[in-house]
C-alpha cells in the first residue's frame, strides 16, 4: 500500500516518559495481553504520589494552609483510593457508590467532600453520619441536610455553600447572590445542627485568572459569614488543573496541519473542541498561578488574602493527580487496506477512550509495540503506514482514532497499541461490556527499580 508521506500526516507525540517507556520495552505487555485475552490498562501508583506531593509543595511555597481532595470520578481504580487512605489525602465523591467505596478502602469520613448536583437522601444521610463535608448546591438541598442533621445525627452536618459563577450565569451548579443570602440565614437559624465551613464553586475551563477572581469573592463571602457567627474558614476552588500531554511546538504544528483528509471518512473535528493537549501552565504550576494571581478588584495576591484572613483553600484535582500514571493497551486483531491508508481493528472499543463522549478525539499518538519491542519512527519518514484505529463493535462510529496515525511500519495481528497517559478521565469513564466484551482489567505496576511487578487492581470489574 502506498501511504501518505510521513511529514504530511500530522502527529502528536506525547511528552517523553522514561518510566512508561521502560514498561513498553520490558516485554511484560505482551505477556499480559496473552493472559487477559483482551485490552487492559496499566497503572503507575507512584506517579499519583509524585503529583500529590507537587500540589502540597505548591501550597507550602505560598505559605497557604490547604487540603487536596482527589476527584474520584477521574478514574474508577481502587489503587488511587488506597494511596489516599495511606497518605491521609482527601477524596471528592459525587455518588453513594463512590462514597461507600472510598470509606471501604479506609479513607476517613472527615477526609471526604461530597460534590455533584442534587444529591439523594441516602447520600446526604451517610455524609452527615460519617462527618463528610458536603458542597450544598441549592436551598432545597440545604433544607434536607439540616433536617437530616436534626433527626438523630450524632454530629453537625458539615457543609460548604456553592456559589454560582457570575461569569458563567448559565451554569447548572451553585446559588446566586440572593439564594446565598437566604442560605446563610438558614444556616444561622439551624444553630448547632450544621457547621457552615465556607464556600465553593464549580467553574468550567482551565484558565487560572478566573479561578483566582472567583476565589477572591469567596474569601469576601467568608468574612461576611463570620460576622453572622458562622465558622466559614475555608473555600474550595474545585478542579480544572490542566495536564500537559505534548510539547508546545508539536501541539501548534498539529493544529495548523490537521484537515479532514487526515481522518477516516474525512471526519471533521473542530479544533476548539479538542482538549488543550499542550498547556503552558499545568498541574501544580496551575495552582501556583492561581495562588499568585491578584483577584479582580484587589491589590494583593490570592495567597496573601488567604493568609491574612486565616482561610484554608481546598482543591479537587482529578486528571492532574493522574498525569502519566497509566496507559491503555489494545491488541491488533485485523489490518485492512484502504485507498492510501489502512484501518486497524483492535480488541476493544472506543468506549475506553472517552473523548468520543465529547465528539472529539484523544490525540496523543498511540505507540506500536511488536513482540520484538517498540516500533520506532524512521527519522527519514520512510516506511510509514498511515492507519485509523477501529474498535471491535459493529458500529461505524466505533473508532478509537479517526486520525490516520503514521505508524513506522505496517502493524500485524498480535501487535499492541499503547495509548499513553490515559488514566485521567480517559480509560474508564464510558466503558461498558457492549457485545458482551469484558471490561478491560486494570493492572497495577509497582515500581521496583527493575522489571515491573504487577497485580490486578482490587476493584472488581463491574
């Protein structure tokens, strides 16, 4: 097959990662693919610890008292919750199932924050009984929480009041100024039944200045609430800490080059809908940027305001704690030639790469791993085999990668495709046993300094 010359097909290589490369070169992945007979994900829990330490270092550098809560929705694996329990890290949950699992893995109730929109009665009841902190989204939810705390609870209901972002007035999360005023009055009247600890918000996007601006408003709300006799000594700035997947030059070159003819069936994607796979300020550095920014209308940095007012800052990173902490592995089970490119079929489905949920695509290039090791690109661009990657279902839309990836050689049945850095929101958000295909298992790789040792994640597939 005559393919498109390699330089004409846009690529997006992920940042080099020596630890992931060592796994790819170890030979272990083919053994696991043989054992499981299908796709799987591998996890690197020590990377979670490293990312968590980076966030805590950013707080220490700013001289700010803060708490990190891992946003559990980013990945269903038990490995991350085990790390949270072992390190005293908080966890952000949004459902009764998530709360029960977190408690069952040893995270203390006082280290849990319950977020999400309108919460059901049982979730609120267990949150109160376990001493979890609840982000209250509306007045009705506040009334139900107060009622639960007054009927047999052994401790007050801990809560934050969620602010509707003025810059995002159509958000479905949070209360406006008038509703917050009513909520504060109801907290005062509730007396010892509740402990109103502060305010939170849910803000879309990854820009740091809007997050600092809204955080500054929450500090002012805390001061107002304290005058009313409420505790109000903390604010939550949520998540939204970007992950930097690829180098700036590669990212901008990809956006400039990509066109419909680079995709199977001339699929057209809108560039603004892509996740920003390069972010100049990401992870713990994004937290540094938020803390060092001067909120709108102020004169001092957010960190200074937090210190001066004795206000704690809470945050709920998900993807940012899972940066480079896992990858997804699929086995090639078919190779088809088309006019000028190929279509690979792998033994899983696009439900394991959740950007399709957003009518988008997971863009970092997958790595082809043959039984002899990684197939590395030829610098001269010769021998490239451009191919889209389809899933094992009967749906035309089931493509893991619509883009024609310029593989350095023609893949063969039994080769592996490894999608890098998929632990954050990619590998299990939408997975289902469609066609009775089993859910991909998760393999935990423990860092031993040599050939990695593996074990199955303790969470059963369900």
